[in-house]
C-alpha cells in the first residue's frame, strides 16, 4: 500500500490518480474532510491527519510500504519559514514512529546549495532532517511549477503586462507541471526498490521556458498581446508582499536573487537521474485560466 501525504494537492492527487490507474492500493492522507470525496471516487482509502499532529500522521502512514511526503508552504502565514520547520519536525517524527520501508520526498531544485538562497534552503533542511530516517529515501527535486504563474494572471489580464520576478525575461528556466511531477513520483514509487539508501532525482518539463515564453503562451490563450516585463530588484520585495506574507516574501526574494545571479537553482552536478514531463506550458496555463478568459 502507498500512503500519499497531502493527497488533496495538485501533486499529491496526480500521484494518487496515477497509482490507482495502475491498480495499486493508495491511502490518501489529508487534513480537510471536504476534499475527501474526490480521492474516494478514484478508489483511495482516505485517512484524515493534520500535519502538525505527528502521532495521527504516523497512524495514517502505518502499514504503508512506501510513503510520499511533501513540505507544505503557507504563503500567507505570518511565519512561513517557522511553519515549514515545524512541519519538517512533525513529518520526521511520524516517519520514525511508522517506519515505512521507503519514503519519497518532493524537494526543490537548488536544495543542494549550501548558502542561504531562501525557499530552496528550506528544502535543504528538509532533506537533511529526512537523512536521519533509517529507511530508504528518494528526494525528487522539482523544477518550478508551471501553474505558479497563475498568481499573476489577474493583473496580466488587466494590464497586458506579465510581471516577472525572474530577470532577464529571455532566460530559459526549468519548469514542470504539477500533474507531470505527480506522475513521475508515482512511477518511482511503484518501481522495484533499489538497494540504495538515498537517491536524488530531478524532474523538469520536456524543455525550458523563459518569462517571454510564458507571455507568448498567455497571448495565445487570451487572444491578445502580452508582454513580459521584469520587476527590478529594488521593487521586487514590495511587489512580492502584495501577493504573499512578509515571511514568504523574504524566502522568495532570496530565491529570485539566486536565479538572477547565475545557475544556483539548477540540477546538482552528478546527483543522479533527470526525469522529464510531457505537458507543454500552454496546456498547464490553460487549466489555470477562468473559462471565460480564453480566446475562442
């Protein structure tokens, strides 16, 4: 049996669906009972457990051969970094209690970088703490989610300008759809276990996209010209704080700084396998737009 922590999220649901389509048993672990029906409909055994309750989480994971875990980010929380650290500790405590044979953790590009680069550094801590778990571990480092661009779509639709925290706007970046990431995770979970205690695998789309490519995709979907325009470093923090809390803004500010400085948010050299998704950027974005906004 496979236990998927955070099964109601985009990645968790995609993993759960792929495993069920393969006829494999899935225990979908989520906090909100209102989101249970969708997972029950695809044949998942649903268990409710709050991530901040390690005992309940361990009970939900119990008897699973393999577990997928994801570190949630609360972008509106007053203390996003603190919440993430507490979640890490509860996840590790639950795993130590339940002792599954294998754990697949969704991590982040740049998690190998030693210096503080914001959000990827939280995932570095995540990996380090999971390293203390005695079972087999697979860190699936994800490129930036294509769906993340949806947060600036409303202002883009209003102005015709796609604001980009990435600079320059013609620099190709690793991206992947959440759906593809979940399916890659499902394939890794369902394959025969290897004797390795730790594996690192990176996942990104079939090709890389720049902010200019995002603007071109939105132009096609919206039926009008969209221009990508970089937000200057001096304005970046203020702009981020219009979207997320000050704590989350600090983590993202450092992340975008690292992107701008070179190739820190990249595949770790000699780390292991690279997996590719198949979903094109335009298709991932199409699913994020209100139906009434699409060009006909």
